[in-house]
DNA sequence: AATTATTACGTTCGACGTAATGATC
DNA sequence: GATCATTACGTCGAACGTAATAATT
C-alpha cells in the first residue's frame, strides 16, 4: 500500500477517470492503470468498476482510510520540517471568520504576518500540512468536547468556550428569553455554513432532526448575516458575543452547547 | 515516506538499536541503516542520534505520526478484507472487563464464538486491524463525549452512558451521599487501570490534579477490586451498576462524568 | 576485541513510459 | 471511430543482501 498508489486511487475515485487522474498527477494512463492493478492485487479485492469508473464496496472502505492517511503523512512531513526550520520569521496564520479577532491577538505587532480566513477544516488542514504556522478555529460543541477536526495529530494549544445565542429580529416574540433549541426546530433558519455550525451538524449536536434552512447565506461576513436576521429573514445560531444591538439575543440553555474556539 | 521505512524507524526508535530492529523485521543491519538514511534524506532532518541510538526532536515528531499512520494502514487493509470476506462464520469478539457482559449479549447463541478480554486500546486496535470482528469497550468520559480511542476510523455502532459512583467501604463517612470528585482528590485511591479509568486520565477529565494512587491493582477482576475497597484499602471509581452490597456507593455528581460503553 | 552502524557494490525487482491491443460509448 | 482502460515490453532506479570499513564500548 504505497502512499503514491493510494494517492492515485483517491484521485481516480474522485474524478471517475483513469486518464483524468493521470493528467492531473503527471502520469501516463498506463501508470495509473498499473497503480490500481497493484493496489487491487495487494488488498485482494476489486476496488473500482470500470466503464464507467465507480468505486466498489471494498473501494469505498479503502477510500475512507486513504484520505486521512495521506493527510497524516503530509502532517508528519510538515511537523519534522517545523522543528528543522526553527521559528519562522514570517508568520502565516489562519482563522475562521468568527475567530479572526482572536487570531490577531496572537500576533506580536512587529512581526511580518499573513492571515488567511477560511472554513474550519480547511484551516485545520493547512496548519497540519505546514501551509500555516498557526490557526484559530471555532465551532459549536458540547461543553469540554473538542471540535471535530480532521485527524492530523495537531494538538490544541488552548481553547475558550462561550455561551451561544439565537439571533432573532428585535420584535421576535421570544426576544430576550433563554430558550431550548427544540422550541425552534421548525422556525425559519438561516444556514450560514461559512460562519457557524451548518444546520445538519447542528441537528446532530442537538439530537433533534428537522432544522431546515429557509435561506442559505454563502458569505462569511457576520454583519451581513446579522442584517439578514434583523430584517426578519430568519434565525441564526451564533456566539452571544457576536451579536449586537440590531438583533435580539435568545440565549440557548438546552441542549447544553457552547461556542468553542481552539488555537492550533 | 514509504510505510516500510516508517515501520523500521518505529522499531529502531523503540528498540534503540539498528541490529535488534533488523533481526525482528527480518532485514539485514545494512537494510535498516539504509531505510533510516533514506527517510532522513526524504524529510531533510536527522531523526536518530547514533551510539547510543536515540530519537532527535525531529524524530520524536515523526514518531508521533508514524504509529497512527501504520495503524490506519492496517485498518484500511482489514476493512477491505472484511467486505471481501463477507460475514464470518466464526465470530471473534473482544471486550474490556466491565463490558464483557454486554459483549456476550451480542452473540447469537448458536454461533461459534471466541471472546478476548483486554485493555481498551488493545481491543480497539484489534478490531481495527481485523483480529477481532467486534469489540465492546468502556471508559469514563464527559456526557455525549466519545471515548478517546486510537484513531482508526472504526465507527461506533452504538453506545450507552451510565452514572458513575465511587466505591467506598460500607462505613465510609460519606456513604450514600452524592459527591463532588474534588472532595476526594486527596483520598486514598486504588488505581485499577485494567478495569476503569486510570487515575492520570481521571485527573485530566476532572480537571483537578492530584488523584494519587495509594495502591495499584493490576488485575482485571472487579470482584477483587471491590473486595479491596470493602476491606478499606482505598476508593475506586466505577459504574454504579458494577457495585454490589459489599461496598458503599457514592454517586458522582460533579464534574459531570459518565461511564460510557461503546460497541465497535 | 567485540559489538554496532555505515559504505561500497552487485543483483534483482519493480515503477514507469512507449506502444500496441482490447473494450465501450 | 473516438475515447478510454489494459497488456506487453524495455529501461532505469531503487531496495536489498553481501562484504568490507569505520566508530564506540
């Protein structure tokens, strides 16, 4: 199970084509075909159905492992590179939108810095493989529960946990009341996966299916989201701290969930 | 970073000897030396100091990643082998001591079965790499928090959470009272790592350092442990269900911890 | 001197490309 | 017939063993 073969397998599976994968990886068709053949011989099972190319059951199992393995290999290389290189002169940090403020505090003012804002998993990945020196990511979790990040072995250097609140229009009937999330399962929600917990994840955490998006906000700007809420387009779950006078805050008391920020 | 090289690196690091590692792996000294040399050239850092052999800082970083990677590779192979083989005629299951009862319920009576009892991580590992078909493991965790098992991608099929209690001699002054763990930081504890949470892990979970073992119980037999408790040798944290009339049960209410059992 | 790691060198195996063949839309 | 995967084959590199060498104790 040479990692190179796993890499081409992943690519072929994703693209659904040997030739496409070959092009992207800089191999010939033939080489890709051989990679898959060797891999199949090695594990003793057919991994791909051909024409059209689609993963078999066995292939799906392998695929679930292959990506984390490849990620971890990159993380390993990056980690030894870090100790070999010593402290960087130019600091590259990343953060999720709601964590940018924290990330900036990280930085000694004099230092040369670049900041990347991105999705949680993307930041975590980038830190793991050494594209970034540090990252600050946030999300919704049960108290003292770590965020579910890709398994890279990156240690959590520090974290905070803050109360969550549902942002609602000022004239909302429950305005100011502490609430149980279940009460609002059937409300009009704004799904803002770029900012806070996407609704499907929230459903899992709250163990209550049915949070459905009336509107999906693709931006990563909290002000825009708050404006939408204030205008009555729907509700959004956010850290209480992120809310301002434009919206009503409905503190969440049930289930016990917190807004967690982790330093990587 | 050929996995074979990682494997020999791990072996060399653990054994502190190239020659020993060569013997165990069925290579020549020379081959092992070359493996390490290639690996060092690949990552661009010295991984081992020689004579005596000891991992460098960079080597330590790599080592942290190498073992999970190799485990996951084995898990991948095992997973595709499972779907290729179909349902096994002979069922091999594993369980931690406190989970054996649950594990037995898994088994359709007619079936041919072997049961292995072992430590939590060992059972999880064995399930991941296909030595066992299923496993049931238990441990202490925050509510709805999964057990911290080696990262193998093995899904948790089901779980239960039960209240925890401190087992104490019948004449214990707090007998029958619900208690906060902190009250008992300085008590005489029996560390029984083979049965429930080892004390260091408990300290981490309770966020209160200082749980120190007055006695370490190396067995995996709950009755023996309860006898020790009843005889006044110390306290032990166990699922309430596991306690019997010989000892007093002090239900734990703070911090909120549960005894969690997971089916793998 | 004995043990242990490294280096030199030869062999073998395997990864890859080129090119021909076979399958599928 | 065009696209795409497989097979055949030749080349080059690299993984390994043998054996000689260097370094520690």
